[in-house]
């Protein structure tokens, strides 16, 4: 059985958590996958940010495309939405990346306090994902209501 040694004075008073070697191995594999997914997320966040500026640039350079019909304020709104999406995506993947690095380090040195900080970052990741899902659901409901109100008239 693999154990994380507690560096806190009162952490072992309640018995603490003991992980089997299999659990530690699986946690390490999960952390490596989390790091990989986070890096891919960083790349996609960069693509979203690049797309934000491409929308503005392409609409100002072309006069015969569908983008030419957009006003400058619409292009600014599109750019702002894309930049906001890129920032949100980056922060979410940053939480995942921090979890992965801290969890792998905690496994290497068998540090329960470092693992606790890693799990806190994982909790922040899931909280951020939950907030994004709730906002997405609310925007979807508002969009559906808006469409049905327009269709009804």
C-alpha cells in the first residue's frame, strides 16, 4: 500500500486517506492525460484568439464576401466574443494543467499537502466547467425564447 505522508500536524488525527499503489498509478495516468488535454486546450485557445482577429481583418479587407455586410460594430462584437471565449478556455485549461503538474509532483515526492493543492485545482477546473455549462444553457434558453417570440409574430 502506498501512503502519502502527512506534513500537517493534525492531518493524521482523523486517519487520513491511504491510497493503494494501483490508485496512485491510476492517478498518475489521469494526471498525465489531464496535462495532455490541457496543452491541447491551450492550443485551441490560441486558435480561438487568432480567429478573433481574423474576423476583423478579413471583414475590412474584403468587399465581396458575406463578412462585408457586417458593420464595424458587429465585427467588434464578434471579436470581443471570440477573445472572451479564448480567455475562458485558457483559464479552464490552466486549472487542469495546474492540477496535472501538482498531482504528478505530489506522487513523485509522496506529499499529501501538494496533492491537496492539486485536487483543489481540479475542483476549480470542474467549477469553471460547471459555470460555463450553466451560462451556455441560459444563453440557449434565451436564444430559443427569442426565436420563438420572433417566429410567433
